């Protein structure tokens, strides 16, 4: 018997069957329009404002009070109830402590991904359950489709705003109960909808910086929690050309803030961070953006989360991947190495693959899942320690 193709049957637009939703209202335009579109689709809607950071909540950096006021203004306009909830303790324990530990270990973490998994799509879901509401919605630019294997995460329609990269780690159970009402829209459309509806957030600037903490001088912020650990800045040949303030304050591919601009070297090109060596506390720098030390042909990822069925254990999966948020899709082959662990080989060398960051897998518009990068290999090099376990 011919089995039909496993195609998604529904998209991530506001569900057509009326129900009850609680919307994560941040005080920005995207979540405001998410609430509006659910109301217009006939749903019963409440809103929740999450405050998750209290350590240095000042007018200079954190805008929680202003965001709460904007969220209340939107709810007043829409005629829906707004509740405020504080997840600061959960955020500190599940996101921020790991954030600091990763930096201390010499890696560059991605807290937005943990924040989505642990707070926005875990704690928030449990809070909605306590309210007796089964479904939640957010203003993320992504979509959800359903096929016979369950929910699928799809890219947002706006290629410049697609946020599926940051959502790969959320649990399937959470996806089943979530809606992304603006995922099929472009940002310009969202702002126009908000303007026509008279929402005060229609022209509000989007949030940036660390999830729930905001944008701030990063080194100054990090040095509040991590002690400086100075060490040598060296070339791959071992020549010392400067001193760094601590490996935690640098990331692979970084060009600015190295303090070695006066070291012209042989090529005269700018210096880039190519490696961090915790064993001898050395920061390795090279000249030129296309230096071979900045390129990787393969990587190993751990803590892999698959959205839907995992790929066959004995056959490499042809897919595309991103190793950073705004990167275009890169062709690759993914080979399982064991539970939650994969080897990814790219068709073309990738620039500044960074341990601690995420590699996220796609097939067309569908986000297959992703994991945390732990190892990288130069083009043509072999990750020998993993060959024996590769399927």
C-alpha cells in the first residue's frame, strides 16, 4: 500500500477552533499583535508579563517597569486581563548560572536558547496550567505545522526575523500547546497591524542583548560576576603579542577589543581570535578573516534535541545547518555518535565555529532540531576520537 508523503497539515497561524490562550506579553509590538490576532480569531485571551531579572534592574539597562506599563496599555486597549509573574529565581538557577559556568570554561554560550526552553516554554507552560489554560502563545517569528508524527517547527515567513534558530531546544509537548500568531507575517505587517489597532507598541524598538537582561557593555557586565584572569595573547607559532583580561571576555572570530592593533605582523591585516586555550590560559589570534585557523570542516554537537523522530542511527542525514543566528543555510551531513550526540560534516568550510554556540538543522522550512557545539575540526582534518562511534 502506498503511504502518503509525511507533509504538514496545518500551519502556525492562529488556530481556527476557538479556545483559551494565555499570551506571553513582553511589552513589545510582536507579542501585542500576537494577542490581537488571537482575539480576532475568536479565542479567549489572557496575558502574562514575565519579570526574570532583578540583580541590577535599573533604568539605565533594564526596562521592566516601562515594558510592564506598555503591556498594560496594550491589554487595556484589547480589553484583556494582564497578570505579572516573577521567574527571577528560576532564571538565575536554570539559565544564568549555566551562562557563567560556560564562560568560565572558555566557551561562548547562547542563553536565549536556554531561556526559551527553561522559562518561556517550561515555567510559563506550568504557570498557564495553574491558571487552568492549556495553550500559550508568544510573539516569536516561527510557525508550527502538524503531521502524523506530531508538531513541526517551521521558519518564520520573514527571513530577516525568523527565530526558529532559538527555538530548536523546546520540548515537543510544549510545541503541541503553543501558537505563534505572527509567524506568518513580516515585521512591517506586524507594525502596521499594531498601528491600525491603536496599540501603543506599534513603533517601539525591538529588544536586544541578553535574554531578559537587555543590552549593556558586555565586558563590564560579565566582570561583575567573573574575576579577570589575564594571560598571553599569542600567534599560532607561539609569539606573544599582548595580554588578554580573561578568556571569558573573548569569542572566536572576534576582531574588536583585542588591543593588538599595533602588532602589524607579516600581512598587516586585522587580528582575529582563532582559539582559546584554557590549559595555558592563552588567547590565540591570527591575521586575516580567511585565515585557515578560523575555518572548520566538521563539528561535534551534544545535547541534541530532535523535533519529531530522530534520524536513522546508521545512515548520515543530508540536511542544512546554521552555526549562528543570521547565517544562511549550509549543506551538511549529520551522523549520530550516540544518544544526544552527532558529528556534522559541512560541504563547505564554516567560519568561526564556536564551542558553546548552537548548530541548528533544517530541511527546507522545517527546523529538525539542533545541539550545542563542543568540538570543531579544520577542513580536511578528522575528528579521530569520534570515528569509531560514527554510524
